[in-house]
């Protein structure tokens, strides 16, 4: 069973601080990793994706991938109240079908 | 920015009835997906579709379910003889090509009574 694991939270972070979200995966063959943001009752919205070991930055967001440790993380700098949402980590295991396997999500609350 | 559109946004149906959920993927995308999310649970893969045929389906996607791309723009999910446990949010997603991210529609909330 290919699993993606996340701490469900809630994770509370003061406004302006760095929020750190973590994800582990069981399938060593997983190739690509995605972070989606989901507001309550809404659909997943793509934040970032990462394929290679190391860091990838996009504005206030940084994704980090460590394939040896089977670990993915998302850092949100200068957290804003609008960042309050559930963050979903997802992985794909092969480049043919590329179906997404999702974690349960981490609920993030930014405290003003 | 192009987006995936889904209709209806909310569907209420009596148990045992058939429902059709509709999706219009982004126009230059080639790969299409259906996922579902039961309230409070994770997003689960149902089926993927490429080149006018199913490329993979999950254990959830049994004979009760079918997908179709009836024309060049629509992608539908049909659920026959609905059950109470089919109540969920159903998301359509599409991607352009290999290693490209999937973009999700706003979803259809399906409520089975």
C-alpha cells in the first residue's frame, strides 16, 4: 500500500512567522511531489511541485525534497491569515498514469 | 487563466438513482482524472483517462461507475444505482502532459438521500 503521511494538526503559527509543513511517503519509487492548499469545502489548489532533491522556491513558498529520507516539506514565510487552510501533500509513483496519492492534509491556522 | 469547470456544484439524488457528473477540462490538456473526497477524509483517486480510454482505475471504481468523453470538451462520470456511501465531493482534474501538475475543478458535492 503506497501511503503519504502528514500530521493532521492543527498547526498554529503567528502571523509573519514561518510555517513548516511536513510529509513522508512510503513508496521509494515515488517520482514527483505536489503541495495543494484546500480551503474548507473547496477544491485543492496547486501551490508547488518538486521533482528533484533539494529546495525549490516560489515567492513565499519553499518546497524541500529528500528522497533518501522519503521526506517532503513546505515552508511558508511571512505567514498571512489568508494562508489558513488545509495543506495536502501528494505524490505520483510513475510517469505513465501519474495518478495522485494524497495525504490526509495538515490544517494550518495563522494567528493574527 | 484557463480552468477546469464542473457541473453541477451540488447534486441531491435519491438512493438507487443514476447521476452524471460533468467536467470540462482545460482545452489543451490530454489527461483526465476523477477523484472523490468523503467529508473529513483524504482525496482518493477513482480513475484516469487518456486517449479515449481508461488508463487506470482504483478499487473504488467498480461496475457502478463509468466515464465517458462524449465530445471534444466534456468528460463525465456516471454513477449507477447510487448508494448512501457515494455521498462525497467529486473532483475532476486534468493535466497537459508528462510531469505536468494536475489542475482541479471546483468539485460537485453529491448528496445521496
